[in-house]
C-alpha cells in the first residue's frame, strides 16, 4: 500500500479543499473589519484591540500549528486525522467570529476567542493538506501538478465568493447574514477536506513517524533551526514575503490609484475581479511552464513579468482600458509562483532531511502561510507611510504631491520589493529536479542502512 502509484484522480483533484477553504475564508478577508464596526457595532477603541489581538494570533498560530502537527500522530494518520477532525471544530468557532451575541464587551471577547481557536485549528489541517504534496509523491512533476491544481482551485474559490456572495453581504442589513454564511460556507469547506481525505485514504499513514528513532525526532529548537540550515527554505520564505507584500501594497493602494491618479473609479470593480481571474489563469498555465523549465525558473520569470508590468504602469501613460489589460497580464507574475510554491516548499522538506537527517515536513509546510501573514502586517505599515508622504486628506482633491506618491506607491514600491524577492529565490533556492532525485536517493539509502 505504501508503494502504490499515485492515482491521477488524486493529482488532478488535490486542490479541491482549497476551493472550499478560500470560498469560506474570503468572508474574513473582505468583511471582518466591516462586520466589527457596522454590524457588531464595536466602538473604535475596542475594535482596535480586537484587530491587534487577532492579528497577533494570526501570525503566531502559523508556526505553532506546524509544531503541533509535527508532534502528533493520531489514529487516522499524521495529516489525514487533522483533515477529518479539524474542519468541524474550526467551523464551530468561526461562527462566533461573525456573530452578534450579548453586550459589546461580551461580543468582543467571543469574537476574539472564536478567531483564535478557529485559526489555530485551521492552521493545523490547512498545513496537513499542504504537507500531502510532499507525502503523496516524490516526483517533482507530480508535485508541481498538484501545487498548480491547488492554486487553480484556490483562485476559483475567491472568484465564486466575489461573483455570488460579496455583493449580497455588502448590502446586508443584519449581523445574522454573516453568521449564516460562516456556517453554510463552512459546510462547503468541510466537504472539500473530507473529499480529499477519503480520496487519499490509502495513503493516510504514509507520512507517519511513530517508528522514528530518538535521534530522528525533532525538538522545537531543531524545527526552528531548519529555517537557517536550509537555504532553499530561507529563500522561499523571504521571497514569498516580498511577493505577498507587493500584492497587498498593490491591492491596498488600488482604490487610491484608480480614483485619485487615474480619475477612473468606475473600473475598480473590474480591476479586482480581473485580478482574481488572472490568478486562476496563472495557476492554469504554471503547470505546463514549470514542467518544461522547472519550478524555480517559473517562479523567477514570473517575478520579472510582475516587475516589468509595474514599471510600465509607472512610466507609460495609459487609458483605463490599457491599464486594466497591462495589470491583468502583470498579475500573472503573482499567480504563477502561487501555483508552484507548494511544490517548492515540499522540495525544501527533502533538502532539510537530506542535510540534517531529520524530517520536519509538518513544520516546514506550515511556514507556507507565514510570509502571507508577515506581508499583511508590513503592508499595513507601508501604505500609511505612502499616504503620509503624499499628504493624503480624505475628501479633498488630490494634490500633485499626492498623485506622485500614489503612483510610486502603487508601482515602484512593490517593484522594488519584488526585486528583493527575485534575488532571494535566484541565489538561495538551488534545488533542481536532478538534485532532488539525488537527495531522495541518499535519504532512502540512509533509511535502508538503519533498517
């Protein structure tokens, strides 16, 4: 059973959980702060405390979830067990995050608790899903294909929310409308994870390490050290922080740019919908490109496309229509790396085991979400700085100083950040398909000797 060839259905449907998960959590991405202020009716001071606390949990839970996953071996398999038991628990507490219960203080506490517990649990089963990319196959092409499919399903989940849910909730008149979606959207999420867990049931115990010897087991300190003795992993983490930061700066500056620089606020909705479609297309074509030129080259080339597109927007005058076309092409430079990144993180798991003799799969795969969280936090610093430099004042006509700052903030700032990402990926991530096979062969030989 352990050596069964991977079914094509698993390779092609590996991303199904990501569709439901992204469909569900986009509620938080788009409406969490709005729910707190306009529906839970939290005063600004309490709202600020809730946002700070939840932001802390959001970052800290990522490595903690990986440590918990790495340290546990439950009944239905190391990773599968969490895919079975985690989603319903996350759903239960996520509902409290979007519910109006009791007075303001009680409601704020329940929202914070709901956020904290739901996010800790979902970081564990979310990582369990990602870790299967490394567990199910050692073939680099299969890993890229599964990673690409996950990217497509992930983008599709966001698109479905934007098309069918977003507008309705933007016009919601009752808090219960958010609570209700948190519930039934969570059922969609659960169905996705249960589908893949059942589909891969024959591989449920493939990643277990219950028989690992004491010298193969990892302490928490050894897990953290994996980051610093694993240059490809370090390159991915820094590179992804830059990629995510570039994305969030662009998205955070987009309304200002189109309204105050281009004087074209009517294209804002088209911009965001089109960017999600570009994400889907990027994931769709990434698999073909990566199997021909390699995942690292695909990632690096995509960043070049991203950078060139942003520079074109800054230096070349454009009509709104041309701007949209250029940005949709440019955003392929974000979508393609997003599609191959899981496979690249999976490869760093093998590199870490080859170099240290210890497998930190659960911990390393949990770090996939860490750059995203750091990118969000840093974008909340960068965007106010840009607005401050431009002298932004809400409700007033844009000044030449503001227009100049917004143009640079939307294009040059993320382009500079992406250059750093390119350098890190190019010089630190040196795993090739050939070197990966060699490392896997050496790891297998060591295990055979110990056996």
